[in-house]
């Protein structure tokens, strides 16, 4: 049986420090264990490209995505994916990723680095201490080598240019430079990628054009919707994953694989 629709999950933080856009390590473990137990495969972005080109994907496929590139993805999510043989994607804000040696992750035991909640992480980034909240390139390399994660762009600076520059031409130029820098940085560290996730989900037709010119063909949004082979590559829908397990998670995985009743559900309820 082939997939009629592809659920794309969206995470940010996996940390015991509760806050916005966060699931606890226990919730993440339970959600991933549920996927593994029910025979789901964590697909690659290359598989998604093929799905949108009309090639068959196994029925129980899921794309597991993370935004920004937080340290907690390495400390708490990476060991879970490794243990369960699942695969995910991290969209990196390439300008926030640090140098220096890898830190400890949960499967290593011992003293783990503190993984701040979203508010504290945002404050660290704003005060020039991004390394306290974000991944390092050495950790990115370790995850890529382990096959737990692949890496794509979430821009270089995570700037909302629509809010900072009023002049459309100047805004386009700034966005183009941001995207070019991110693409070049990724090419140096992890490889070429045509996959881009918009900061805070914001984009317009101008943005899409600039992204296309920068070489990004697959654009990830925060739109709610069902992804089918008819979905536009530059408007990929994602599911906001809540810090909930059991029936909530199982029902989302069911609904977002059903183009008809899932589509109806999204229109009526939309979460
Ligand atoms: Zn983001």
C-alpha cells in the first residue's frame, strides 16, 4: 500500500525545561516509540521530493521536522531517533550554529548540558550567547554521520525582513543575501540543499520568487493541511506537534494520512 498523504510533523524544542513550542523528553520518546511500534518510517527530504513527483511512498511514512537547530535536539531527540532507527530533519538558522567540540547527549549519561526553554534560548541568542541554546557544527556532523538527522535551511539570521525593511526592493535584496549565506554555509558543512523553512512561517509571493532564485525549490510552511502528490512543492504543510501522547498523537497520524476525511477535519477543526 502506498501513502495517499504524507504527515509532516513540526517540532522545535525537546527539553525538560517547559515553555513555548516544547515537548518534554518523555513525550517525544513516547511519540517516536508509537511511530516505531506502528511501523512508520521517518523519511528523508529526498523521499518527499519523490512523493511530490508522484512516485510511491510506503503507506506509513512520516517526515519529522525540527525548526531552528536547538542544542536539545542533539541532547534529547538524537538518541531517541538513534535507538528507534528513525530519521528526522533539522532546519538550521545557520548563523546561530557554533564551533567547538560536541557536548554530551542523553544516551551518554553523566552531566548533560542545560537545554534552556524557548524564552531563555531567545534571550541567549539576543545577547550573543547563542552557543548556550543552539547546536554546534560538530554536533550537526555527529548526527548526520549517525543518520538520525539531515540538515536544511531556516535562513542564516531568522530575520522577519517584512517587519524590518519597508522598501520592497531593499527587502528583497536583504532576503536574497540571507538565503545565499545560509545556502553557502550548509553547502560547506552538510551539503547542497534545495529545502527551506520560513522563519515564523512568514512568506509572500516576493519571498517565494527570491527563494527560487536562490535555489530553494521546497518551501516548508506552518500551514495546516494534508500533503498529497498534488501539494505544491513551495507550500508544504506541517502539523504543530503538541506535548501530548496517546489518542491525540495517534488520531493526528491517522487523519493527516487521509486526503478526504483528513482534509475535512483540517477545514473544520484545523489542529
Ligand atoms: Zn524558527
